[in-house]
């Protein structure tokens, strides 16, 4: 089994919503293309007259609703997901005829919505979410690059390995499966968070303090999204005209204090709040994707506000959650276009369950069982967002994912540790097989399921 060398800061990325694969990935790909065309010789770009962008697979099917065209323009303008202003980003292409300029050396190449082509139907590229970017001369292609947006904002260029931190570096505790991870822990008498932290230090070249500071920043972005969402009322962008629910739910939870229901209502409100911010295109953190960016913020906000866990406990919980995200990404996929929603919200729930179990001080067997149970009860879950907007079922699904994470943690910690019949590695294998069997119609194309059943939208 090959070694996991993904950094936690690749898994948890800050950027504008609503979709990591359809917004963050394309923005990064377009930005990468901008760098590449600027590395060409002056003579090569002399005749450059246009940039053409072709979007395939689910990028073409639901890219409009996910803001893929705006993301491409933003990347070509030199904007990055973590640095871009969400308000300026939302304003891109507000006028479909707006002309933007791509800076190539000292030339300014015009680009408009007409240069971005949503290519419908089947294709032969190896990944569903494929982008082809071309720098065009007067009558020929000067340079072209094929990109794959493989989920969670990760991109891959044709012919190259998945972009990841430092592929040539061997972490001190290599693992590719949970079995191998547990063997490392046991051989070196280390806790789960200690193994992940030690590997992260080598993968990123950062020290322990720097990593902790960046984890604190991740929580800061997550919890800011929760707090904004709890206060933001009104309608979400797009034709569905979906009303935000989080502020009302939060008020309900406060009014219920002391009532047993209040705990779940708080958790629902926190998860909905972050998820509604994602749907509004505001800044969120992929966890592991933007579509699933309500689960971990919701769970961790609960741990901070209700359990009063301190920073260090939350940091170790995020490291445990990252371990589960890495395992799914490495051995199946976190992309809705490949696995359906079990790859997104299912993975987020498993990460949340692991975080809860680890923060509560349970041994690795319980952490593993919690993650396994969470995935097991998301198996087969389709991705069929109405109109291609990350709103229905996505927003409530995040709240459901958080509640399932909590219940998976409760079930796992109820005394049967080590007796789980299905291992995390096995359920991830089942997820992969189920995702491969799943019809393309249910993988972020909005061609079936709920996407076709709405009577109101
Ligand atoms: S249904 Fe799930 S996988 Fe699909 S866009 Fe919504 S959150 Fe993402």
C-alpha cells in the first residue's frame, strides 16, 4: 500500500463556497494555467488572442450552479481561493457580457463568459471533472493543459501525480491504511494525533508550533462561518430562493435550554450555519470538501461551546479527523463526482465521529469504530443537488451528517471497542466499490434523484 503524504492543510483548505471540486479546484487550475502561460517565451505569446476553457463531466452538468465559470475567471485573473474576496468573487460574471483581461507578459488577453464552454454528454477523459484550458493564437493552439478536479479542491494535471505537499518526502510513520496506522501507533507507543502531527511536520517542513497555529486558524475560519451563518437571515443566492434556517434554529435551541432536544437543535443550527455560508459563496473550510463544510465546523463548535474543550484538545481532534479524511481520500475518494455524497458528507461524518471519540479520550479502536459506523450508514448515498446548487439536499445533509457523526461516536463508545465486525479499511473499500458501481446520474450531475423531483423550484 502506498504511503499517505497529504498535508492536513490540503485537506482543510480555506476558500469561497459553494463547491471544492467545482469552485476551488477550477480556480486553482486556472491560476496554475496563468502561471504556465506566463512562463512561455515572448515569441510564443506574440500571437495570443484568446483563452478558451472547456468544462466536462459534472463540471459541465452542475458547474453553473457551483460558480465554476466565475472560479475560472478568478483564477485567470490571478486570484487564489484563500486570498480572494468573496464579495468580489460573487460579483464576477454578474453581467454575462462583462469582459475581463488575462495578463500574459505585457499583453492583456480578453476573456468573457463566451470563452467558457460547458461541454455536455459523455467524455473519454480519465476523471469526470475535467477541464481543458487553451491559449489560442490567431489560428492555432499555442498552449493547452488538461486538469482534473478530483474532489476537495485537489487538482491533478494530465500526466502528473496528484498535487500534494512533498511527494518525495517519506514521513517518519508511513501508512496507507488504518491497519498500518495502528501498527505504527503500537510499534512506537504513540497516540493517533502524535503520529499525524509527526508526519505533518515532515510533509510540510513546519514545526509543531507553526502547525498548531495553522490549525487554530482553520478552526477560526470554520467557527467564523458558523457565527456568521447563525446571524445571517434571508434567501440564499440562486433560483431556488431557499430561505436560510440556521438563525431561526439557533433561537429555537436557545429557547429550549434545559430541554433534552436543545442539544440536537444546537448541533443542527451550527452545521446549517456553516453550510448556508458555503451555499452563499462565503469563505469556508473544506472538511473534506466545501459541500460537506458544515459537519466538522458544527461538531467542533459544539465541542468548544458546550463541552468547553480547550485549544489543545480541539487540535488533537482535528488531527484525528484528518487521519480518517486521508484514509478515505487515499483508498476511495472524497469527490461527489466519483463516490456520490457518501464520499463528501459520509467522509465528513466519519471524520467528525473520529474527532468526537478522540477528544473524549477513547482508544484508537473506538475512534476507528466511530468512523467506520459513520461511513457504513452513508453507503450508497447519492449526490443529486437540485439545479446543481449546493443547497438541497446539501445543507440539511450536513446537519444530518453531524448528527450521525455524534450517534456513531455514541454507538462506538458504548462498550464494544475492538469488537467491531467491519474495519474502517473494509468499509472504505466498500465505499469505493459502491461508488464505482453507482450510476453517473447520481454523481453530481443533477440528472436524477432529488434533482428531478422538486415540485417547488
Ligand atoms: S449532495 Fe452531497 S456530494 Fe452532492 S453537492 Fe451536495 S453535499 Fe456535495
